[in-house]
């Protein structure tokens, strides 16, 4: 009886630890994925807007590329929050181009956005040529915060 009780406790501890680790890994994965996509757009951007955006918009990037005929193609990538509940929601990317692209991509879930909590909330600030980005993911009781400093590519 003593052995089976100890085994039950050990199994419970292992399962609880695994669940906690999985939750933390999920939180890390969310901020890493969001950081990847935002960094990708920020490096191409000719303009970055982080100020005075209408909620739920979070970030707006604009850039121009040229096609094979040397015609300009204008792009806009807008990152916005969706389904915010208790300051946690989804981060969505909407990409539009003058060549006809108009696509939405779910970038991350469990992103924490609470402007009333300036230390922990996801936030962005742009001072040319550097975008400073703090991304926070909150999955159950696991919070993961990552800070990115993204510098635009020169001569764009």
C-alpha cells in the first residue's frame, strides 16, 4: 500500500510537471512566432507606424517593391489583435498589395495586450531606424516576455 501510494504521488508530480512544461513551451512558441513575422516585415518596411493606431491595430508596415517590368508594387502589413478576452487574444497579420494580395494570417495566440500594465504588456515603439518590440504571451499561468530590437535594412 505504501509503495502504490508513493508511485501515485510520483506519477501525479510527473504529469503536473509535464503539463506545466508544455504550457511554458506553448507560451515561448507564441512569442517566437510573432517575433519572426514582425521582424520579417520590419526589415523590409520603408515606414513603420506604432503610434495613434485605431484599436485593435498594433503595428503597420509599408514598403514598395518593383516587379519584372520595373512597376512599383505597394505593400501594407497590419498587425492587429482579435478576440481579446481578459487582455489576452490572437495576433493577426493582414497583408495587402497593389498587385492584388489581400490575405490574413493568424500569427500567434495567447498574446497579452494590456496597456494598463506597461511592464508586462505587448508593446511597440519605433525610433528610426530601430523598432523596439516587447511581445508577451500568457498561457494559463505561464507568462513569457521577449524583447526584440529590429533594425531596418539600410538603403531601402
